[in-house]
């Protein structure tokens, strides 16, 4: 019985493995590029109001006036002090 190494078979297997590896690497690179573009667009859209000069505090709509307090405070010390 003669044992020989099928060198052509080894080359074929290595070629298929390299092709699969390149395809997976290309898919990963494409996905990372896509996800970073989406994240960048989300970042830009979130930062646009701050760049446009919008204040950090929300302002009440102009048609609504601030309401007076429901109950006024009678004394400065609302709670009794504990020793």
C-alpha cells in the first residue's frame, strides 16, 4: 500500500479557507464602516441643537405665563430642627 500526500487537495482546501477568510473580513469591515457612519450621523444630529445656540434649559412656550405658587410658605423654618 502506497501512501502519498495529495498536494493539490491541500492547495484547494487552503484556497477555500483563504477565500472564506477574505469574505468574512470584507463583511466585518463593511459592517464596521456602516455602523460607524450611523453612529456619526446620530452624534451629529444630537449635537446640532447645541451648536445652533439653543439653551440647555427648556423655555416655556410664549403663550403660557408662569403660575403663582399654590401655597405660600409661612415661616422660613419649615421643619423643626432636631438636636
